[in-house]
C-alpha cells in the first residue's frame, strides 16, 4: 500500500507551510506499509520554541484554509518543544532542534520510502546543522 493522493497533497501543503516559516530539515515518509493508523509522517524542526509555534500555526492555517483539513488532535503545544498535529491521513511532527537530535525519528522510519517534497522544503535539509555552526560562537545572543 502507498500513501493516498490526499495524504500526499496534505504532506506537500504542510511541508511548504513549514518551509515558508523557515523550518529546518523538512522530510516526509510514507509509513502506510508499516502503520495502519496513518499514511505519512512529516518531520521538521526549528531552533526556538517560538519558531516551533509559528510553524505549527502556519501549517494548521494553510491546511485549513487551502484544503479544508483540521487536525483531530494537537499535542505538545504548551511547551512547544515537540508539537504533533494528527490529521488522521498524515501526522506532522514539529520539534525543537534539540528534541529532533535526541529522539532521531528519522532513524525509526529510515526504511520507509521518502515522499518527494516541494523544492523549498527540500532546500531546508542541513539547515539545523548550519544554524548550530553559525551560533556556536554566539555570545549574549548575538552572532559574532
């Protein structure tokens, strides 16, 4: 079994919304062969809690406005370290960069086929590492 056309449409819209809000390392997996509860996972991250919330809000707004989709469940919103949006057909995980590294969801789903995403979303790959390198010498919140 493969992800439905509707799932792919939702994934692409969510990935584009995340990219528009400068999410890092956006990737999607077709998990329909290994899970019966959903077709696809979208993973993305951000370096701050505030940006995680902004990405989540943009995804929700875009999917609702453009595709008439609303999540049946939203978890982790209070801390904004790992927010999960469950649309039944897809599940979106937006994580703080530290949680993304610690939990390494990509390791769990690496055997599942990757879903091709819009170019802007693909361009975010490696952004978390680049951001970490750029802020490694950060003193008092300002880049050197």
